[in-house]
């Protein structure tokens, strides 16, 4: 569940960016005018971001009423109505772009995630996100990943130790890096990145229970699963796309991490239309 404070902070920042000193276009509308409208999907998608959109509208005016017809995680078809709205016309117009930006971006992440999740169905592999998120939208995009059926990896640099090649090189070896990490952060989850089967063997020999297999080919992944014998959770990363995903999942790895869930996205086409008087 997303922290409401993250939503509030995201919306505050976005509205300040958009409104600035005031919505000069909305001032053309009589202040007393009320309107109804609806948000419509223009393409198939998986919906995410309702809380951000609603917060944007309500921040501009608490008189805006929203009736959601779809929920986060729902598969939505083109031309489906996502919600109906009513309230002051000026406020609806002022909040429109910010609300739609959140819905379009987060639904894009959820939609792409669902594509990957569907492809690995029937295997033991789970789809993970990464830290390759849009700046300022880390928590929002990671929430959207869960709406698409994926799982979150670490949120940031503070909640999990991930020893990558440069950490290992600086420490001198996998063993030295792991020992230092266990001493400094004994209570945090630990994962080690390996690039060869020899490194995998070293990580397993010192009891690492989560290992990232970086850019292993399919034969290498299969060999890693055999060598592992279920001792650690194995995560595949690198060279993953919709065409390679199923074969990677079928090697027997536990997780597949994909930066493209959050960084290679195209906003979903949505629109807000006022109803005719």
C-alpha cells in the first residue's frame, strides 16, 4: 500500500509545476459554472494511479465529486469510461492535466508490467522492477508495477544491500564484500550480483541466499540453476524483453528484473470530456 504522504507530495509538486501563479485560461469560465464530465480510455490498458488523480482534483477543489467505474489493476478496453466527475468547471479544467498525467504514466507502467507477467505465467519466475524509475516518481511507479502483477525490488539504496561489480571490485572479492556488509548491516536483506559461474559458486559457498545473475545467456542460466540446487533465490537480469522473457523464465530462475517496466514507457492515451449541457 502506498504511503498517502507520497501521493500528497507528488500531487503538490505536480500542481505547483503546472499552475504556477494561476490558471489564466480557466479564468475565462464563469466562477459559478458547474460541469460534469468523464475520463475515457482511448486504448486498452491496465489502470493505475486513481489515488493520484483523485488527489489532484480534490486539491484544486474539494467540491469535485468523482465516481470511479474502474479500479487500479483492472484491464480496461478502449472507449471504456474510467470515472464520472462533477464540480466547478474552473477547478476541473485546472486539475485535468495533472490528474491525467498521473493516470497515463502509472497506467503505462502497469500495462507493460502485465504484459511481462502474462508471458511468464505457468513458470516459477516472478517479475521485478528496478530503481530505473522516472525521477520523483519512484514510489508511484513501483505501486503501478504491483497493479500490473509485478513485485517490487528494493525501493532505494537504504532498504536492501545489493553488492554489484563495482562494490565487489572495490572490496577485493565477493567474500570480502559480503563479510563487510554483514558486519555493517546485519539486519538488511543482502543480494550479490555475479557475472560467472565461478562467482556464483563463491557466493553460494559463503551462504548468500539471493543472487543476481547478470547478463547470463540461457545456457548459463540453466547451469546456474543446476549449480544452485535451490540454495539461493536466483534473479536474472539483462537482455530481457518480450521476445526473450519466456525462455529466461523457463530456465528455472526465481525472479526476472526489468528496468523497462518503469523507464521505457509510453503514456496511455486518456482524455477528459465535459458532458454537453
